């Protein structure tokens, strides 16, 4: 599958810079990072804490402003666009999975998955419900669609988050330590789900992880240190 | 249902207790605002009805010679001009009206005039079998006076029919009658200058205005002329208007046209009207404190929700919800509480107004009533709801904007302020 999509770049960035903090505490977190993600491939960004991998992920996900450099999403230059365009692009092209799942706890699993679809407004209520059910079934939660976030285990919540990330059929999924808060068994389940579903749909996955086992199972691993990639892309 | 509204509703129900506080304050604020406005306006309206029903909309009395005169807009007659410049300075006043009929004829063309009653007044000493008191007789033509007053509705003993058929019959104010222990059918003596005449009390009236009820006696104007030895003229003309609110304008026009002092009820009762206005305003300000508290409670609740929901806001933003969506989500919460609060507040206000209107309270002096007087006006509800909307929405905008300004990257990274 990855070969079939190899030529299609979903996400590209060049010379990304980012500073955090102010005054004497100002830190140069990203130092001219460049990166490309192709459809159907899974990329792992690894490195020690504070090396800038999560900051890079938020930059790539248009959640954060850059201090230099450019980002293209599906061929469209996004780094200079306004908040409205970036927000619309997130809804249309990007699915996020975070370490602490960030489910909206007042909503059921089904409603959480439907939320990005509601915002996109492309489907009818019946279609949204149908798709959300299918996604929850595909992550093994078909029987728990009407449970509130608080009534699900950590692994189940993360699986709902995976289903939610896939809801609008994004071209790329950005995952920040998606298994960081899970035990080994659940980590494996969530990673397998994420990669299987993404590859089935030809979506690129960029994940930040400390978990070497998970990183080894990705198509490409990019080690980072002090705001830079250490070496050229390595395939696994 | 829009996703923003749905999220607002869920956030709201997750904070039931805090929202109930805001809701209760809005209900109380709106409800009490309505009740206080209904009672103060009720008493004010009743006072106005009373003064219109006793002394009429306009009173024309002393003649004056205008040294500066009045100016009308060019090319118009006195009755047509909409621009009048009048000056009360430098006028020489001559007591009473010499030619009342001429003035009455001149007043007929005024379109807003519904009735005119000429009145002759004079001081007398009243002597009953029990006691004696100072009083004032008011000579009137009954039908004319009924047309410019509520005298017909103010009868508390005997009847106007008795008055009409009884020679030497009198209409006596209720307090005066009580003081002199007079009942319909009793005799009394009126003494004016060197005359003493015997009359029969046929009817008792009560206006509710203490000053009137304790000193006023109505009698036929012909009899008054004879008793007061004033063969012609009148003390004043009492004018009834179809639209009493236009009285100041009409009075100004009449004064300019007739060269007699014309006083509108608004000018005559300015002091009391100002008192009522001040009462209405002060009660509105006082009860608005509840609405202010509602606004503060809403601010507090929304600020708490913003703090607790920063991660939800971040995830919503990452899913494609715009800053405006986040702003709307928080403003919707305020709007939902406001709508429920305003509706309940209006119901409480209406129920409270109804309950107050049935409370017994005996008031005599400036008007007579045995129950609380209330005014049912849509504008009280509009003003109460508007006050609540302004205060609560103003208080909600700050936390809502704060929520909208949150940077999702900062929240997820854990550095959001």
C-alpha cells in the first residue's frame, strides 16, 4: 500500500523555526526542520523530552504559529494563512490523536466521533451517525457507542479518539504519544488500529513517540535532538 | 441543532449548581423589576387618573395682559401654529375670569377639548348640628362638571339624582361630612360674608384627595353666585381633554390665544409626578442589583467553565471549530440561561403583580384605595428583560472572548495562561 501512495506528498515543511518563552528564558526549539510525509506511510518522530518533536507536530498540525519556514498541506501553502484558513484546513485534512485522548466527557463515544463531522457539515445526521457507528465498530467499540467518556477505560477512550481522528477522512493523522498513557497490550491495539485504518484509506500518519517498540513498527523513523533531525529519513 | 448549541447545552448541564445560582438571580431580578414597576406605575397612573378626575386636564383662571405677547410661525393662525414662543415674564394678572362664556366659545374649536366646566369658588363657614368648619363652595353646572371630572364615580352617599331634584341640595366631601357628622338628608348652614343660608346634604363624594374631601362642597353655580354675591364671572374653567398627555401643548396654545393663565395637570402636579418618577427609578435601580448579581454569577460560572474546559476548547479548535464557534459556545450558555431566566422571571413578575394587586392596603390623602394598585404594561417586561440581557451578556462576553482567544497549541503543550 505504501508504495502505491509513495509519490503523493500530503504534508511538507521546510526550514521550520520556533522559539518558546520570552526574554532570557527564550529557547530556540525548532532549528530549521524540514520534513515530508507521503500518503499511506507511517512516520515516527523520536527523541528525548524537550527535543522539539511535539512542537514540530503542533506546527505541522497548524495548531501553533511558526517563527520561520513554510508548511504545505495537500500542496497548499498554509504557514502564511490566517486563523480561519488554518482552522478549516484542520477540519478538512488533519486528524489528531493526543496522549491524553481529550475526549469531551459530557458526550457519548458516538457523539465524540460525530463532532468533527458536525463541524464539517457535509453529511446528514443519519449519515454521520452511521459513519460514527462504523468507525467505533472498526475500533472494537460497536457495543459501547452510547457510553459517556467517563464510562470507558483508558484504552477504550484512546480508541474513541482514533475513531474521531478518522471521522472526516483526513489526509494525515498526527498523533502525539498516542500510546504514552496505555499499557503494552492497549498500546499495541491502538497502534495496530491506527496504522491499519490509515493505510486502508491511504492516509499518512506522523506520530511522536518514546516507545521504541512502536517506533520500530513504523515505516520511517526520524530521530530528533535539540530541535533538528539527526539524520536523513530511515526506513524500517 | 447546531454543534455549538449542543456543546453549550452539555457544558451548561455539567455546571448545574453554578448555573442555577445565575438563573435564580435572573428570575428574581426580572420578577422583582416587573413587580416594583407595576406597583409604582400603578400608583402613579391611579394618581393621574384621580387628579384628572377631580381637577381636570387643564385649568384656565387668571386673566393677564401680555406685555411681550406670543409669537406664532409666520403664515399661520393661532390654532394652527406648531411653533409658539411665549413668555410668562412681565404679565399683569387679573384675578378670575370676567367673561367665562366668551372663553368657552373660544375654546370650542380646540379639537382635543372634550368638555368645559365653569366653576365659581368662595370660602364659607359650614355649621351642622354637631359642629362647624371652614370649607369652600364650588358652584358648578352639574352636567358640565361631570363631563370634565369623575364626580359621577366618586359618590359614596346619596346620589346625583337626589342632588338634581332637591332644591338647595349640596354635594359634600366625605371627610368634611364625617367631621360634621353629616349624612345625606341632613341640613346644614353655610355662612358667607353677611349671609347665612340653610341647605340639604343630598350626596356625599370621595375623591381620595384629602385636601378636596375635607373642604369641598359642590352647589349649583346660580346658587353660588347668589351666596357669594358674585353675579357674573367665574373663578376658573376646568377643561377635559380627549388626550390628556397633550395638555402642556394645549395649555400653552390656550394661554396664548385666550390671554388667560392655562395650567396643565402635568405642571399643576409636577411635584407629585416627580416623586413618582423618582420612586419608579429608585426601585428599578434597587432591584437591578439582583440582575447585576446574576451577571456576576454568570461571569464567575463561565470563567470557571473556561478554566475547566481549556482542553475541550483545544480539541474543538484542533477539530476545526473556529474562534467564533468557541465564542458562540460560551455566549449560547449565557443566552440559554437568560432565556429560561427571563421567561421564568416574567412569570414570577406576572404572578407577583397579581398577588400584590390583591393585597389590602388603605391609602387616603393623595388618592383613595383599599388595595395595591398595579399597572399591567408590556414595557415593564421589556425593560426588565432588557436590563437582564444587557447585564448578563456584558458579563458573559469577557470569559467567552477569553475562551475564544486560547491557542490550542499552548493548551495541549500545557502553557496556556
